[in-house]
C-alpha cells in the first residue's frame, strides 16, 4: 500500500511514497521510508497500519524527504526497530548490509530482502518482497535519478543499475515501486534507459571538457543549459559526480 506525502517539488515529484506491507496473516506490518515530518502523513500511514502490529521500519537512504519522520519515532513507534545502512538512523538493531533478510511477520514470505544499490547516495538500498522491488530513489517513477555529490557515486550507481538488471533477468522481481512517482511495470526498459542516459551524459561532459570547460559551472552551462532554474542545483550536483567519475573534479568543485 502506497501512502504519498504532501511534499511535492521538482526533486520529490508528486511527493515521497511511503509503503506499508502487511504480513500474510494480516496481523503485522512493515513501513518503508516514513518520509517527511508532516503530521497528516504520519496519521495517514498509521491509519493504514491500523490494528496490525508495526514490526519494522526500513529506510532506503539518508535524504530528509525519506528519513525526517524518524526524528519523532519515539512518539509514534517507540519499540519498533529501524533498519538502515547508516548507524545514525539504525535503531534497536544493527545497521543492515547486502543480503540481510528483514522479517516482519511469522510466515516465511514475510521478509524484505536487502539489496544494496549505492550511487544516488552511498547508503541507498532496495528491498525485494513478493517479486516487487522497492527502489527508494535508485529508480524513480518518472524522469531519472540524480547521483548526488559527495554522498553518491556515479561508478557505484552504474554498477547498481547493472545489478538490478541481473536480478530482473534472474526473475527475482518483475515490477518496481519507487519512492517518487508511479509504479514501474516494465523495469527492463526503464533500467536500460537509465543506463544509456547516464552514459550519454558522461560523453557530453567529456565533450564539454574537450571544448575547454574548466569548472562544474562551465560544464553545467553546456550540458544542462536547458534545465529549469528550479533544478539547476541538482544539475550542478550531478555534474560534480560526473567530473569525479571522469577524474576531472577540481579542488574548487569538491
Ligand atoms: Zn534521495
């Protein structure tokens, strides 16, 4: 069940998607990405959980539009463990790692499998349950994901896309529920597009450098000349990630 927070913006699209998944016997739930600290959003996901026991909270990555609500977790879920890669968000359980299985009910199918997918940020994870991939910001329902700098890494991001394509080929999941935007019913097409889009941008950055661009701002002016001013900051961030990937990041741009 998807509950969308009312925090729309150029970066969060229509808002952050929080997911509630219920156990096979319908008595317990797991919450993925509590989202921004908005009382109405909290009321909405708690209403969705209803009388079921909330047994686990999982964070896909550090960004505030996913994690901020954890700041008040003592008030709304004082005894519930929080599973996250970063120690500062983990609670009542050790930080998660690749291959971990997060049980949230008594049935053998009541499990979220952790797939680490670093790139958007280094602590980004995806989760597989019942042939659905919950991708956080690694794959979005519309447009493409930004690779942040310095929290992210383009090299890791490209490897994560390859890994998600392999898991898809192996039949481990067949659709994607992203943290922003609608469901993705044709993951192969979207993942291939993400990959080719990133590689194309890298070539454009290489070309801009060859033309004499000497800073992230110069490269951004050339490669992202047509972006809306509201996402210029994000474009500059991904240019820094691209320059870092190409070994061309100047100390001033770090
Ligand atoms: Zn994010």
